[in-house]
């Protein structure tokens, strides 16, 4: 398992674990970042990511992205 921050652009990945404090974990799950979801990194800028999950593009900062394991 690797943090999402290590994913390559345009590579399909599956979320294996969502970590962090309960309120952070809940926030990510509410946005669709759940175990088993397919995620694709669209682009990376200074460690922040734009990802495509469930046909929606979402921007994540480096801290949030590091809580998502692929």
C-alpha cells in the first residue's frame, strides 16, 4: 500500500484504506473516498492533487491525499 501522493497521473488505482482522525476520515468518505473506489490522478501541482473519483474531479491538498492508501 502506498499513499495517494505517490500515484502516477492517468493511472487507475483502487482505494485500499482511508486513515486519519475520525472527523477527517468521515469528511473523505462523504466526498466518495471509500475502500474499493476507483481513483485516477488527473494532475499534480506542488504536492496537491486533482483526482477523478466517481465521475467527479476533486482537488486534495498533500495532507489529505496522504491519508488515502492505494
